[in-house]
């Protein structure tokens, strides 16, 4: 299966931002809560969860619902454009991130005992 990774990986790279808008924010928020990380200053987990949900509703409303009602083209053109936007941005972002992380000169700082990274 990995023999053909150089062929099919590009398709999965295109799905990166689709994954972000569907689930990644919720997974990260849950993970940070389980880790006991400080989330958003003084705001509690439930308030941050509400903020994420509101931002998702606004995002889908602005980039999908609003165009469906205001642009006089068929719905599949709007959805296709939305997916094309995410496929393009996913491919560009993953290519940039990959080249930044696979070069041998990359350095990955390690946090101290308190989980803090030094800020140079």
C-alpha cells in the first residue's frame, strides 16, 4: 500500500483543510481539556466550545449558505467551488508544511518541566 503513496498522498493532502473545518477544532479542544491545558485565558471549556460552534456556523453560513441564496447559479457550482477552494488551500498548505518539516536542518525545541518553551 505504501508503494503507491507518492501517487495517492496528493489527494489526501487536498483534504487537509476539509478535516480542519469538520473535526480538528473539536478534537483539539477536547485534547487540551484532557491535558489540563490553559484554554483561552479565563474562559472555561464550555464557553470555548460554544465559541467554536458559533464560529463553525458563521463559517458555513458565510461560505456556503449565503452564496447559495445570493448567487444565481446552481447549488452544485457553489458546493464545487467551496470544495475546490479547500482542495487548493489544503494542497498548498500541506506542501509548504511538508517541506518545512522534512528537511534535515529542522530543529524541534523541547518544552521544560512546566511545559513552557523558551522564547528567544
